C-alpha cells in the first residue's frame, strides 16, 4: 500500500475527453467501472462502488469523496492491511496490530517517516481511522479472508499427496 505500488497513473483518452489535462486528485480502480458506464451513457446499477471521473475531466465539481481506499489481504501476509489516502496524508492500518502508519506525502514522498506515533498527529490518525471504519470493518474483512485461505489450504491438504502439496506451495511461494 506504499506509493511505489499504490500510486498508479491513469491515462484516459478518447472522443470527448480533453487533451493534455492533468488531475492530481487520487482516484481508485473501482472508479473505472462507473466512469466507463457514464462515458457509454449507461445507468449505474445499484450497489456499484466507485465514482465517475468524467465530471473531473470537464472541470465540474463531482461527488468523488476526496479520498481513496485500498486493502491488501494477500496469501502469505500475516495480517490484512488497509489504506486511506486523503490529500497529502496516507494512513495504513494493519488488523490485530497496535501499530499503524501515517505519512505526509507532500513532506515525505518516500514514506520514510511514520508519524502515527507522534502525539502532534494523533488527531489525523483518529480522523483517517474513523474514515476507514466508516467504510469497512477491517478486522472482520481480515478474519473473513483468513477463513477462506484456511478453507483452501485444508482442501489442498485433503486432496493432495504430500509431494503434490509441497510442489503446489513451492510453485506459488518459491523455494524459501
């Protein structure tokens, strides 16, 4: 969830889109579906996450919330991780760990100085954690992900020979 992996440029081009325009507002991949539906003139189905980015390309005030959310619940991780990026600030929360991370990306673009433990930034941590938990219960998401991973692992154990099991894991995780 650090910038080297999370900050992915989005380039849009096509009929009706302005040329050479640059928008610095962070957006999410989930915004792409809403944007494509809007571009095609198709109404959004209920429950669709994300916001159309077309109004931004026209300089129109949008319903975009002004923050982005991301999560990582990958196999092999010892916890789920969740991120809120709002303005110059990025907050990363790890389920079941007391430590979180807070970075001011304007002052620290390399994310080398974790401000989460600094009392001067406690209100920013509280604000962004509150925003995160208003969207999702991160610990419940992590628990559900771990339950699913456990089911998959137990199915592999039951269906594979020890040698097949070893090669399946080695193929996914490497020799280490």
